[in-house]
């Protein structure tokens, strides 16, 4: 297998990376660094736990040493302290001080100290093994240093102070052998026999808090309390007391999650506390859980490969979170330590690797798109050169041949226009106009002269109470103009009521506009005011006024003339003060001439007439409306030059309302494809049919001219300055696309692709289609599964060179095959 093919196999790369990562972690010891970070985070999240109150520390700090005459302290102080503690009936006393060979002044107190120790009978002194070596199971020392006053075969109890590691991995061996003699750990000797059972050859200390969380006294503080007869000291009965130095000049310090300078005495106090509370760190499952996590990571790598990129990244993140949670839960509940590095580092590596593959894929896709754009540009230049040559040929042609030349010139001009449109489709700065030209008058967005004149008219007539008639096609914004008139009038502080007259029958419209009284008709269970009353002192907008019946026209005319109305079922006259604005897309003058609309009502409504032009007559407003809709719906999006050009040149029978709907639809399609620019392909077909020109059109056009012969693919590749593979894969995509669009009908598909009635051409295309479908069928069967995602992963080679725009059609064909040819259990097992 070549390196290139190996790198293209993402599963093999990831599994190899997993193995290499684990080996490096194991051999370099960097796993300890990762685990330290993980456990530091754990302690920061969980926080400190109060240690066992049965463990008490009496420490000798810098102040004690100054007050008691300097270091080393006189051994009489230790004798006094042991005596006081013995009188308080403490359980065990551990003295973590090395009483090395003493001077003459110190030796006189040795017998006193020795007598107090023997009298107490519960004191453990410190020893220090030297030249220690070995592993966890068997540690040996060449020499062990004991207190100077301990004689051979003396009954004094001692325990060694040796520990290994730092931070959250401080290991204390239980036993160290010197010759035939075994020295047990200092903390171990402070435990009773029942607490010692179950311990292994060493203990990993779990520093659950800062050492100052222990109940602790400085040496002089203890003496002062004793002299004062403080009853607090009585509570030391039955406790385990550890005595040691905390002055940094005379003791070793270690780093833990909660202390940067944990003194040795506190380390041993934590060891005692861990055993009493059964919360020391257990490593018995360390390797087992690590291997289990590694297998789970490998399984996930294999399982999620068939899913999309985003899902894979989410899966790695989710696994990281779940494994970390489980690791912390094991530690918190059972004190079980796991090897965080064996899953954390590989998962981070998988995430990075998958991201690199994604970037590489995007780069290839961009390269392919760029290559296609470059080819389109080359073809455009070639066609422009051909056009120039034909124009020269036209000048020299005779009458008999000029018709053919003109036809070819027209065809070339169409191709050039469409190609230029396609080239402009990559322009992300299409919306390029002077923002100062754009106006927003009460929600009316415009820059055209026609709307400017309408706004001027609104400003002139708004303050009056004259009736206004708005004329214009559906969707031009008549209600928006009515609202602008109301907002600019003296009535703006009162109601604006809009009624669609064309949406209601005559009976309902009368009740809706004039109101009704209880019992006036079936369903009139209570009095109801009409829209005219609701609009009193305000404005009523009567939309689609041209749709009302002749009978109702009479009733409406009376209201306009008298300024009064009667509710349905009532004879009581109600006076109203309402400004009326009516609107219609009907030619009312023609309706009057045809006796379908009352002439007197028309004149009452037509006091001031405002005609709103259709959008196609003010195309300069299209660009600013497009900009407004994009900023209102999705402000981060843009539109290409070709798409904008298509919108500007469209006829817009539905006017502004239709444009708004088109923009909403286009933004939905653009978002679905993870793009930020609206292109020709995102617009409806009825808008783009004159502008859309894709690379597949060129390929198909060229192959049709050559009747899909075997040589046609090579010739088309030369003609379009592309590789034969690019031409073949575009053709395969075209065939698959047409197969789906023609409802999986092979005859209609072959006919649509062939483009003419030539039987040889049809047979060649049909044969190609059969080959494509047979290959898909064979590969799906080989995959041996009914699961689409798994089958798609197995058929990855089918997608490799196929342009991405055709992938969805191949998906559809595979899904259709799986539904119609579902494999049985026996098929899957064979």
C-alpha cells in the first residue's frame, strides 16, 4: 500500500495514530503530566473535603523554634509534649523528627525522652532508609538511620519516612527491607491492626484538602493552652497525634492540588486519614480501565466513520466529556484512579485529525470549484473570439450564407451572456449602491423617482381628512402606503383599522364594517361594534374595494355621505368621524363604464388618487429592497451579481410581496447548503431560467454535438481544456440527476440526456445509464447492509470524483435501491 492510499484511508490513519500515541505516552512518561492536569482540574471542581477529625497535627513552625531557643529543639520539649499527650490519653503519637546523633548538651535529655516514650507505650519514632531501590512490590535499603538513642534490639517503635513522586501521585511503600529486617512505613505504624488489613504493598496518598484543614496546633500554642488549662485539649482523647516540623528551613515540601508547600508531617497525616476514611487512591484497576477506554476509542473510530464530519467531531467531544465524567466519578466514589491520558490525548488527536481531513476536503472542493470557474472563463474568452471572427465573416459573406452566420452569431451571444452571468455569480459585493440614496418613509423602502413622488403626495395630503383611493397591482404595498398616510396625519394617535373587503361575503362584510346587535341574525349572541366605530377619530383602510357587491356599494356610499351608520338589526343612527382610505387592483373607471361599480361611489372615493407603480416599472428599487430583506432576515448574508441581475430583470407579477417571498426562500436554501452568499442556483427556476448556465450545460452540449461517441469524452475534454475524468464524472452526475428527476424511468432519462431523436445517440446514453446503475447495484450488494449511512461509507469511491452538486442524487438512488431490494438476513450473513 502506497503512502498516499494509506493517508486517504481515514480509519487506518486514526487507528495507527491511536497506537502510536499510546506508545509515546507510555515510553516518555508524558502520561503522568496529562494525568496530573486532569486530577488538578478534578480537585478544583470538587473542592476540598474536611479530613478525619481523629487525626491531629502538632507542628513546629519558625516562631516556635525562635521562642524555644533555636534548632534543634532541646529533647526535653519533646519529652514534655509526649508526657502531656499521654496524660490526655491520646491513642497514638507519631514523632516525625529525626533524632540524629546529639551533642553533649542534648544527650543529657536522651534518657528523659526515652523514659517518657517507653512510659507512654504508644509512640512511633521516625527512621530514614538510605540508598533505597526496587519497585512497588519489593523496596530495599542498604542502610536505615534510626534515632540516636535507639539501641539494637530496643523495643522502640519506628517507621520509615520514605515516599516517591509529587503532586497528586505521592506513593508511600508499606515496607522497606534491609537484609532480613523489614521497616514499615511511619503512617502504617500509627494504625491499629484492623485498619491495616487490605492494604497492598504501597499507598497513593490522596490529599483531599489543604493540610491546614486538619485540626492542628503549633508547639508553643499547645503548651500555652496546657498552661492555661484550656478544656479544648481534653477533646484530644483517643486521637492520633502527629508531631513534626513545618519550618521550610528544616523540612522537605511537596506540591499537592491544594498546597504548594505541604510539609512532610502533613503528608503522613493524610496517609493515616486516607486509611481511616478508606479514601486513598486505588490503582488496582488502572491498567484494566485504561485498556477498556482504548478499545472504546477504537470502536468509536470504526463506528462513526460512516457519519458526517460534524457528527464525528461531536462524537469525539461527547466521548471526551463522558470518559472524563466516568473517571471523576470512579475517583470520587471509589478512589479508583484511571489513566486519563490514554483516552484524552487520543481523542484530541482524533478531533484534530478529522479537522485536518475536513480542511483538506474543503481545499479540494475549493480547488475543483476554482478549476471549474477558470474553465468557464477560458470558454467565455474562446466564445468571444469566435464571435469576433463570425462578425468579420458576416461582412464578407453573401446573401445566401449571411442567414446561417447571423444564426450562429445569435447563439454565441446567448452563450456569452449566460457565461458572463455565471461568472458574476461569484461576486460577493453585488449590493453596491450609495446608501444616502435610499429612503425609508414609514417602512416604505425606496430610491426611485416614482416612489419619491408618491411620498411627496402623502406629505401633502396626509393632514387633510379627504378620502384617498390607492390604485396598484397586488403586492405593490398599498396597505403600507395607507399606514404611512395615517402615521403622517393628525389622526396618527388613534386607531388604524384595515379590512379586506374581498375576503368577506356581503352579509359578513356589513356586520364586520357596521356592527350588529344581539339577535339580529343566527349566531349574534351579543352586541358587536363594527370596524367603522372602532376606527372613530382614526383611519379605516378598505382594501379590495372593487370586489364589493352593488347592493353593499349603496350602503357604503350612505356612510361616506352622511358620516353615520346603523348596526345590523338596529334602527339607531350612530355618528362616526373616520378618514377613509380605499384600495384596489381593479380598474374602477372601466368597472364604472361596465356598470359594475357605482359612479357616485367612485367619485366619493376618488377625491385624491395615488397610483402605486408595479415593481417592474421601478427596477431601481429592487436592489435596495433586496438589501433591506437580507438585512432584516439574515444580516450576515450577501447576494452574487448574477443573482441580483436576475432579480432586477424579472417581471415580478407579484411585486414587492413576491420579492420578499423569493428572498426568504433563497436564504433558506443558502443556509441549508452552508453558504453565506445567495447565488443563481438558490433562486426559483422561473427567475433564473434565462440566466443560469452551469459547467454541466457545457459538458452536455458538447457531448450531444458529438452524439456521445466513445471519442466524444476525450474531444470534449480538449475542447473545454479539462481532464477526461472531470468530463466523465460530470456526465455521470448529469445522468444520475436526470434518472432521479424522471422518477427512475430509464427510457425517459436516456431521452432527456440524449436531447434528440437519433436512435444511436439514445442507445449510447441508455447503455451508459445501465452501466452506472449496475455498478451501484453491485456495490450496494457487496456492502451487505440495509443501513444507508454504512452503505454510503462503503461506496465512498463512487462519491470521490463526482461533483458535490450531484451527491444528493446518488444518495437518492442508493436509498431507493435499499428500499426496493431490502437484503434478507440470509443475504447479510452470506
